[in-house]
C-alpha cells in the first residue's frame, strides 16, 4: 500500500502529551512508523510535557500556536495525535489549526483497512471503523464531508461514508451478525480440531516481531511477511511436523501494539481469541529492538485482557542474528558487549532467528517437550523466595512431591528439560 510517488505522500505533524507515565518519545517514534506503514510521511513532531492532557484541546494554547506555525512552515497536510482524541478535542484542534486532525486510532484503523484480506478481516475492520465514527458523529454533527480520501478515510467496504447515524447503525448490526456467523464457524472448526486431538500452538507477539516469518520458516506457509507494521490481519494456520513426528497446528495471529484501540480489540476479538483455544502460546519477541521488554509487557497485558492466562508459553527470542551481529561489531570496536537481559515473565525461552533458521529446531523441540511426554524427572530444593516456581512446574509438567524443609521446598517433578535446566541453574545461582 505504499504510495508510488514521493511527492504524493501525505505529510503530517505528530503531536503528543508527555505526562511522564509513558515513554512519550518512543510512542511517537512508533506513531511515525505507523504513519510510514500507512503510506504517509512525518513532517515534524511536537511533544508537550504536561501533568495531563488539556481537557478541551489536548495541547495547551501556546503549544497549539507552535504546531500551527510548524504546519505553515512545513506545508503539512494535517496533524496526528498520539492518543485517541474525543470528538470535541478533534474539532477544537481543527478549528485552531485549520488542517485535518487525526488520532492514533484512526491511523491504526486505516492500516488495518488496507491490510485486511479475508472476508472476516474486512468485516472486522469495517465494523471497528464504523463504531469509531459513530462515537464521533455525536460531537461533530454530520459533517464528514472533509473525509474525501487519503489517510484516515479508507475503508474496505464498498459503501462510501454514510453520514446518517441510523444507516450506520443498521450497517453495524448487519456487520456484527456477519462477524458473529464467521466466529461461530471458527468455533466449529476449533471444536473439530480439538476432537482430532491435534495440538494447537498460537504464535503471538508485538507487531513486526517476526511471527509470520516464523510460521513461514516452520512450514513454507507463504504467509505475507514484510517490514511493515500489521502485515498480518487474518489468522493463518499451518500443519507442522514436530521433531518426534507428531503433527501440530501453528496459528499466526494479528500483532499486538501499544495503545491498541479498544474498537479494534473488540472487532478482532474472535481473531485475537485464537490464542485462548491454543494448547501452547509461542511468544515471539524481537530482541534486536531495545524496547523489547516494554513490548513484551504489552503482549502480556493484551493476553490478560483477552482472558488468555495460565497457558504454557514458549518465548522465542527472535532476530537473534541481529543481536549477534551487533555483539560482534561492538567487540571489534572495543565497545562493551551488551548482554541480553532475560524477560522475567518468560519461563521457557529459545534464542532463534526466523530469518536464518537458527534455533528453529530447538523451538520445535521446546514445544514438543511442553506438549508431550518428553519430560524429565528431577529433584531440587527451592529456596522459599522462589516458591512461585511451583506454579510454573504445575503449568508445564507434573509436581510429584512437594515438602517444606529447613533449607527450602523439596520438589520432585517432571518438566521439559529446558525448564529443569533453568530451575537448577537459577537455584544454584541463588544459593551462592
Ligand atoms: N534479521 C532478522 N529479521 C527478521 C527475523 N524475523 C523476522 N524478520 C524480519 O522482520 C520483519 C517483520 O517480520 P514479520 O514476520 O512480518 O513480523 P510479524 O510479527 O508477522 O508482523 P505483523 O504481522 O505485522 O504483526 C520482516 O522484514 C522480516 O524479514 C529474524 O530472525 N532476523
Ligand atoms: Mg505477521
């Protein structure tokens, strides 16, 4: 969906409020990537440090003046706010600035609109867009005439923007019914899968982490993969043979993102919920991105929001090839080689590169160990401070014996060997 001619690209000024709670600069950088993905270009950035966003205009009046000057200076086509704006905020900003004002949600919806390929995906995007516009209609009256085309206005449906509330409402309920029909169909498929006893692994992760590349690598599935955010909107499921010969189903899912609009979480619930019915979650993390820890938190939070908890997770530290390359460069230049910190929530981890194929065998092995009988018996005295690991052992294997002694908790259990290795290594570490 990239524009073919540079001069045709729509250009925007990005604005944000930095309340100190969130890393605003990083979030705006991501907004710029989103804009690039949508085929637009960043003409400038204005971030205002404030205790809270201005109640009526998002930014304070002095900052708005600054944005206005920047718009004139750069000849930008519009402004995009890094948070979801209320209808009145949007209107007030447009009145003050004299150009189109969009928000993060509209931008993400726009990308989704361009990316949806299956019927279900298209319906879900249209539903999310209409719901979003519905809430806007109350504050803006019926003037949507400015939405003549371009970023923030695209929709997969053939219907042009209806300005009539009632017609939108009717369309929403029709779409809802269709999405529900498809969700029911998906449910039946899931039950059939379940009956067949074939294990399902849901590949989840932050957008651009390498989920589709991993699935491609696993199965030559031919899933669209590119260096754009949200390349995948529709789940794709592929059969893959595990090392010992058992067949498993791997499902690619839509990428998570910081501030994923709730309209989208709702509309895409049935797609996102693929993870809820999986036997194992494969969490793909792009460890070449310095913010990977934060992104990993977003993934865990989104999973919890969707009610996906208590499932065994195999964490794939992906793009490890880039980490190794960086380490080599650092070493050659005499710089300090940064060690990769561990994600405290990750219980089973593999380092891999979906691109080169390195670590993929280990990943499949780890999945197999979690699923199957490939578990090893071991004994260990856990320090009391690490009593939480009992939970982990139960999740991934069987706890055979648990006894409180003076030195700690004596544990006899059967778990995947990778987990045993970690438990033993960390216990030795904590004992001195
Ligand atoms: N160097 C390197 N690049 C990778 C690796 N895995 C994926 N990539 C690249 O990262 C980009 C994103 O990969 P995708 O597989 O599309 O990511 P995704 O998680 O499916 O992204 P969305 O579907 O957009 O959420 C592509 O350009 C891939 O070629 C890896 O292990 N090493
Ligand atoms: Mg993908």
